[in-house]
C-alpha cells in the first residue's frame, strides 16, 4: 500500500534500494539550500586560507558536543512527527472499522428487504468518509459524494462543517428508527456509541491537521542548526582544505533532512508521497459497506 | 491556526524562515542573560590572558561529556513539556467533540419545536467552554457568557468553581427531562457519560495548569547548566582567544533556549504565541452547537 | 500550587532563580558525600603527584564513553521516576473528578430535601479521600474523618484497609437506594462505575507507593556511578593538578543529583517539597462536594 | 514459545549463547553487502597508500559525531519497529481473550443441550482467527477452516474480506438468538461489544501489516548510513593500514544490522523466525473454545 | 514490599547502600564471564607487548562511537524490559482491584445470609488468582486452592487452562443468579464486565511471560557487545599496560550488567529477587475478599 520497495527484503545486497534515483525527493527539495551552504563553505575556505588568517578555530569537542545535542534534538523532533503520522494512521483505521461495525449491525438489525434504509446508510457512511478526507484538504469534492436523499447535496457550500452534517443525518435516522420501534433500545445504544467514535476520529484528525509542533520549538531548532552550519567550516579548513566543502554539505544534508522529513510527515492527510492512503481507504470502506448492506450476493452468503 | 509560516513547505531555500526577524521572542527574552554571560566570558578571558595565568584548563572530554549529558537532559525536559502541550491540545479537542456529540444527540432526542430547551443547552454548553478557558487564566469574563436563565450570572463571583456550576446545570436539566419522560433511560444514559467526559477534561486541564515539572528536577537542571556555563570559558581561552566569547554565548543560547521553551509550552492555556488557540476553539464550538440546536437553516438540512 | 518561583517567567535574567539559597535541598543532602568524594580526589591527587607515580591514566575516551552512557542511564532513570510522579498526579486528579461526578449525579438523582443521604455521601466521599491519603502515608488521622453514621469510626484501627471500608459503605448505600426504588437502574449503573474507578485509583496509588524501580536496576546504576567516580581523578591529575578536586565534585554532584531526584519523586504521595499537594486536593474535594450536595446557597444557584 | 535459548538464564558464562552458529541469520543476509564494503575499504586503502596520497582525512570528531547521531537514529528506528511487533503481540492476545470471553458467555447463556449453536459458534470463532492469519499473509487456506453451515466455504474466493465474512455470520446469529428470545437484551449487549473488539483487532493488524515506516524516513536513514560507510575508510587508513578493513566491516555490520532487524520485526505476522507464533495461537484458541463450548468432559467440570 | 533499603533515603552518605555485600547477585552471575574477559585482556596484552607488536590500534573515536551507540542500545533494551516489568505490576494491581470490586458488589447484591454463594465466590476468586500465579510458573499447587464445591479439584491435572476453569465457574454462577432473579439485569451487566477484565489480565500476563524480546534483536545486541569487548584491549595497551585488564573488566561489567538486568526483569512473574510479589498479592487479595464477603465482623462494620 505504501511502498513495495521497502518490503522487498529478500534482496541480497542491502544498499541496492538506494540506487532508485527517481526517489530522491528530499534531496531535490534541499538542493538549492545545499548549494548555498557549499558556496558559503567555499567562501569561508577561500578567505581563510588565501587572504586573511583569522584565529577562529573552535576546538573539536565544540563541534562534537553541539552536533550530538543537535542530532538528539532532531531525532526527537522526527519522532514527534512520526507519532502524529502513526496516530493519523490509527485514526483512519478506526474510521474504517467503526463504520464497518455500524454496517454489520445495521445488516443484522434491519429487515433484509428494507432497501431504503440500507441504501441511505451505505451512502451516508461513504459520504462521511469522503467529506472528512476533503475537509482535511480544505475543500469538498461533490462528485465523490452520493445523494442519499433528494436535494441533500444542493447547499453543501453553505454548510460550515460537512462531515458533521452527514453524521447528524445518520444520528437522526438512528433516532427515528428507535422511535418507530424498528430497533430496540439496546440496539440504539449500540449504534449511538459509534457516532461518538466517528466524531472523535473527525476531531482528532483535525487536531493533527491544524496543530504543527509549537512554533518556538521548531524555530529554535532551525536557528540552532543554522548557527551550527555557519561555524562548521572553520573547524575543517586546516585539516581538510577544500574537501571541507563536501563534508559540510554532507552534514547539512544529513541533519536538515531530518528536519524536512519531520515537517513532511507531521501532517499525514495530504497527497504527498509519504502521506497516508486516504483515498484508497475511503474507496475500500465504501465497497465493504455496500457489500454488507446492499449487494444481494454478499447478503446471500452472510444469511446462508 | 497556529502559524502559517511553518506550513509554508514549498519554499525553495530551507533556512529562509529564519530571516523573519520579528519572530525572535526567545532571543529577546534571553538577551540580557546572554550579554551577562558574554561579559563574564570577557572578564575570565581578560584576567586569564592578561593578568594571572591560572592552571585551570579542564581537558576537552569534560566539556564534551557534561555537554552531551546536559543536552540529553534538556531534550527530555523539552519533550516532557511538549507532552503536556500536546495533551492540552487533545483535551481541547475532546472538549469540542464531546459537546458537539451532546448537541447532535439532543437535536435528535428533543422535539424540533422545543426551542426553550434547545436554547438553554446551546447557551450552557458555550458557557461551560468559555468559563473553563477563563478559569485556567484565573478569572471570569462575564461578557463572554450567555444568560441561559434569568439571574443565572448574577452571583457568579460567589461561585467557587464556575465550569462545574454550568455542568451541574446541564446535569440537572438532563435529569428533569428524564423524569418528565421527554428522554428515555437509554437516551439519558447516553447523555450522562458526556457529562463525565466534560468533567474529566476540566480536571485534566487544571492538572496541567497547576502542576509544573517537579521543582527539584527543574532547579537541578538549571544549576547544572549554570555550572557548565561558568567553567565553559576556561576551556576555550587558549584555543580561541577573544573569539571564545562568541562561542560561549552561542552554546548558552542553544541550551538555555531549550529550557526556556520547555517553560513556555508546559502550560499551554495562556495567551502566549505558543499557547493553544483556546479562544478560537470556544468560538467555533459555540457556532457549531448553535447551528445544530437552534438555527432553522441547518435544522432544515439535517431534517430534510 | 507547586511553586510560584517556577512560574515567574517574566524575569529578565534567566538564572536569577538560582540565587534563592534556601532552596538547595539536593545540595544539602549530598553535602557529606560530596566532601568525601572531594577528600578522596585530594588523596589520590596527593599520592599520585607527591609520592608514587603510578602509570594509571585511562585515555580520555574511556571517561567520555562511560560518562555519556552513565548520563543516558541517569536521564532514563529520572524520567521513569517522573512518569510515576505524573501518573500519581493524574490519579489524584481522577480521584477528584470521579467523586465530583458522583456528587453532581446524586444532586440530580436525590430529592432536594433528602438531607440525610446528601450528608451521608458528602461525608463518606471526603472520608474516602482523606483515608486514602493517610493509608499511603502509613496511618490514619481520625480527626480528619467525619462520622457519617454513629459509631462508624469507633473500630477504625481493626479495619485492614480503611479506604475500602468507606467505599463499601458507599456501594451498599447505592444498592439500598436502588432496591428501595429511589434511583432507577440506569442511575444505579451510572453510579456503580464510579465505585470501580475509585477502586482503580486506590489500587494504582498503592502500586506506585509500594513498587520502587527494580532493585537490581537501581543498584547497578549506583555501582556504575560509584566506579566511575572512583577512577575519575586519575584522568585529571596530570592536566589539572589540585583543581581536579573541584571538577570531580562538580561531576559527582551533577550525576548523583539525578539519581537522588529520581528517588525523591518516584513516590509522590509523601510530604516532601516535591510531593503532590494531596492535602490541598482532599480539602478542595471536600469543599466542592459539600457545596454541591448540602449547602443551600449553591443548590439555589444550581436549581435556579 | 519464542525461543528457549533466551530463557536459559542460568548459564554460568554470559556469552555462551553466541556460539550457536546456526543462528546467524542476520549475518547471512548481510554477508554479500559486508564483503562489498570490505572490498571497497580495501580499494580505498590500496589507492590511498600505494598510489596517490589524497589529502582527504576528516578529523575524528566528524566520525564520532555522525556515528553517534546515526546510532541514535537507528536505535529509534529499531524501537519503532519493536513497538509494532509488541502491538501485534498485544492484538493477538486480545484476539484470543476476546473470543474466549465470547465462548465463556455463550456457554453460560445457551442451553447445555443446544449443540447446534454451540458447534456453530465454536467453528466460526476458529474460522475467524484462521482466516485473519492467512489474510495477513495474503491468502486463504481452506483446509484450516471448518464448514459451520453447508456450503459456507464454497464461494470463499469471491469474498472480498474473509474475516469480516465470518464476523458477519457470528453477528447475525447473535441477532437471531436475541430476536427469538434465547438471549436477553443485556446478554445481547454483552456479546455485541465483543464483535466490535474483534473488528478492532482485525483492522489494527491490517494497519500494522500495510503501513511500514514512512518511506522518506527509511530512505534518508539508509542514505545517511551509506554515506557514512563511504567516508569511513578515509579516517582509518593512516592509523590502521589494512586492519581498517576489519573495523569498517564491523561498524557496517553493527549499524546495518539494526536497520535490517527493524525491517524484520516491523511486520510481525509472517513466518520468519522473529515473527509472532500466530499458528500456535490459532490452534490454542480453537482448542480452548471447543473445550468450553462442546466437549462434554469440560462442561461436566464447569457445570459440576 | 520490594526493598526497604531503597526507601532509606535519609542516609547521610549517598553511596552507603553499596556496601551491603550480600546483595551482589548481578556481580556473582557475571563473575566467570568477567574472569574470562580479564584473562583474554591479559593474553592480548602479553602477546602484544612482550612478543609480537601488531599494528592494530584503532583510533579512540572508534571506541567512543561504538561504545556510546552500544550504551544507548543497552539503555533502550533495559527500558523495554522495565516496561514489561511495570506492565506486569499494573496487571497484578488490576487483578486485585477487579476482584475486590466484584466482592464489594456481590456483598451489596447478595442477601446477607446467603452464606453459600458468598463462600463460593470468595473461594473461587482466591482460586483464580492462585492458579494464575502458578500457571505463570508452569504448574499447579493444589494445596493453595480451596474446594469451593465437592470434587472440584479432583481432576485438576486434566484441565488445559486452570485459571479459565475457575473463571468459567464464576461466570456460570453469575448467570444462574441472574436467571433465578437473585440479581437484576443491571447487576448482571456490572458483574459480567469484571469477568472480561479478569480474562484480559490473564491473557496479558501470559503474553508477557511467553514473549521475550525478539530473538534477532537480543542476539544482535549480544554479538555487538561481544565484538566490542574483543577489540577493547587493543586500544588500551599502549596507554595503560596491564592496568588495561581492570578497565576492560569494568566496562564489561557495566555494559553486560545492563543486558543481564534486562533479561532478569522482562519476565517478572517468577521468584527471583527482582520479581513481583505475586504470592503476597494473592494472599492479600484472599484476605480482603474473605473479609468483605464472609467474616461477620467486617459485615457488621460495613452494614452498620
């Protein structure tokens, strides 16, 4: 689902995966910055060795100490972002099994020939997932939604919060069924808690989407990293000469790459390469719910 | 919501974000301390190199070892603070979806024309959130509250715990509706658990607000850091001369900055730049709950 | 609540908090040990430089490596202790909102004039919290308890587990009310789960109180630290002379301080400076519950 | 269950476990890569010392710093994978006790002579576990399943999601029993929540199976590691001569081994040596459920 | 409960705890290995300095880097083990409060004079805990169990899973009481969930007991450590001479000790010094449950 490359664990040479050159996104994004840093290192190098000979050569442990502390900070920052990515993955998983459970229960609770309600719920559940996906990407894609009732999608752009709109529709229909005696109070209780869980998923996804890591934390890390890169060439010149440009660029790439990856994965609901397969999850959920609630073939099996 | 800058990930040069000079709050707060530290380094430097030549030059691994251990401590301290910030964010999210669920259920349970109860609950839910916000900021802002019943806000300054006061009002109204048979026992059960969750949110927010990191932990960290800075210049003088002032100030800034950020984000309910958007969350909740419970346009959609 | 000093974040100079000399508890506790270590360093120094010249001078990376590994171990150990402290804080918070919820519900369920039951529950809830506090401090303070029924406190010293005794009283009273039809089965269900939560809090607090970190872990850490301090002076003598005593004492203080803080905060229910404000929490809970259940003024507000 | 070797803690010599040479899977998988790295080190060595004498000798702290940061990254990566492995283990445990609880309850709820339903549920529960196991290994093993009803397994290859198919069967049968009055509504409520838990387990296992660590994270780590190994020999040549090949291979093995182990354990549902004993768990569950629901001997004990 | 020594925090000298020589279990277990390592260091030393002078002297940063990475790995490994130990402690705590809650509820639900059922449940709850303890130690101790019904313990050796056997007995008795109308459906619901929780505790304990850390992780760590110790003496000889033996043994002890402690505490249900006080917990539970359900003196208090 995410990447078949990573699963190819039988390759006899460990580092063969590195030579898929089309997969160097992080590299591309950092290219300009890396060239600037390389140019800076060259200038420092040139001035220092050819023109004036400043007495600025911090002892090695300054680099060692600052570099390791910085590295630990970056590892923690990346892991914080990874935690959000993983929580996002868990939430999408919960979205799926929560609505599948609703479908399983409705299939058991509703009469087999109540096609109206079955179709209604199948449509609304799919609508809820699709609209959540687009609301996290700041929009609505009307063509992904199903008109569960006539006119339902007409005024969609006036709705403040579209996923809640569909949840409210499902909630009201549950209540109607309960009042009309189609479902008992135990069944109603069972169904209600799934609405709560769906709301929790929606809110939690929005929380991850709207709350990046605290600004002062992120900016301090960037400043620290920047200052570290600024003083880096001074320590290498006397040992390495112009080779120092290479080493400075390598260290820059290794460390800033972690920061960039942290930014990429901390909001996992977009459409980047590392983002979660939200479209596929919605599609699969829609298919499953339709199979359970509507398609006769499946019902035959299940009821057999 | 938090900061559009951080989201601007398409910038071609990674470090361009650093040159927004108006965003250097941490720097400003540490300026005086940094100047003092710089002055101290200068004095040590001057005395050492110009006047008396003390034989105090700790070997480099002392700095390396202490610096790395200190760095790890600081990273952990910052992450502990971040955990509280993130838990605070989760709690506000829970506050929101919890009350929205109550509104969804009440909308389904109450008769469409029971405007009295609908208005009452919409007002009380908003009151609960706003009063929680201000109680975490040590006060009450009466103009943010709605008078759900005549005289309700008159004696507010005599109430020991204002959010509990509104929760009690909601709880009693649920019980009345139950006793009068407006809602069934299953519906009552459904509603009751949301009161519990609201109480949990209130208590947890108060816990984060009133419990900073254990004092001896925080103070030991500060002492360690201070002692480290005190012996720092002695290791650089012979290598760096007066350049050492710069390096000492950089290390001081990098490390103490982490401590300061930890303090800033461990209580996330204030009004600092890094604090959570509590006002916006309250406003959005009030709007949503009003739409669900009162406004006819939304009800039309939902009931359509 | 914990310490106003820590909250004073507006101070212009970061390290001003360090000069509150009356707050150096950790320092005091370690004073004798530090002096012994200093004396040891002096003796090693003296023998080495004045009398015999042993060829024992481990290379610097031995210190660097051992020191950093030791530091990481100590940071983890401190954080393990901090986790218990924080879990303890959460439990006390849960104790509070759990009983407050019970009070809110009883206020809604019981007739307004049923002063007998209201007083009984208000007293029993307070008794439960206070007796938990003292049972974690290995005792009972009879004067903190209220006699909810005549003779209830007479044989308290024969009771094996006092908080359970009060919980059993509350549990039985709930069941009586249910059997007499004062509360419905839904209400009974609502109340019962709070008894479970209270039991969980009691057991979890006892777990934290009686289970320090595994002995072999703690003792290995101490041995490692001790061995490290023993070989520490040999690495400094040739570089530092008698200044080495100062550095050895500093490193000893920085590292052992972490171990001592870990021990201090891992059992947070005592009466040390870093322990949780259990007395204040009990007092506040008693006040809140009384306001909700008994005092007419509050009932007036709530029922208004 | 996993490995008796690891449990043999009474061995007098700690490292005796290392000499079970048949257990060197990681070594084997990395052999080719290690030889390539060794050859590379030899070439660098030869060119450098025999032919041209490049002035490329990065100072030692570059290696130290990069190596430690890399090590920390690898440790975190391994622990992330371990967390998935452990979560997978918890899920299988939950699968087991969830279905055992269903069996215990059905045994209590169903009449002792209702062999039809008892057999049906015993078969379906076993089917659910076995089909989950194979669906995580991308297939179905029909011979492991029991035909709970005639024709049930005939069209298995047309079913989109086999574990859901069996869960739906169980769910429907619960509902039938409830409608026919065999079980009360409380009993039905009790049973329903176990269906939810089973769905959660299925979805969570699928989540772990289909979501490896974000690609950019994994690939950055590999690139960093690769670059580090590339520059590694240059630092050793002058100190070590051809011995450097050995050290380079050792460092490569130690670090890449962590990456490889991370990949091995992050999807724990396969049939590798480190994977979870899923087959044994299914077998044990089937046996337990059969004993509880069907076998007269056990029922005799339990009913005695 | 665990160790009074650790609690003795008032001792004026921090390291006095180290001189309880009877408490050096880890030391004893590692003695043979340490002597072997010492002998190895001596042999390397002797050959190197007296006979042939190999040019194998890895630069210091190799040791520093490998040592720190190894140390971090070991710290993580120990903490993983500690997490299991602590989870085990939580589970035993949950076992206790779960059954105590059952006892509290049964005491409220059952008529005061229903000695038969009271004795039955008190016996079965104790049996469940004791049999869980022994099943985690691979056996049954019949003399610890009570014969709640005649013949109940006769065929114990034919039972596949003894704790489940007792849980099934309790579960069936609950159901009988419910069918006979002794307890209402709400009370039955309350009791049922405790059976689920008991099953969860049993399964979770078994999970911890049967799943050590993944084999490839553990073995890689051991290999890494072993290789590190093998090359360790070469770095010291020139600096330290025969003193190097001491340092090698110290580093070996410090690092391997962490691995050994990890193995000791990752399965906390045995009878080692570091294992959990399972016997005491069972005894205390039995006593509490008996007091609540049977002994007249306690009932008098509680019913007073």
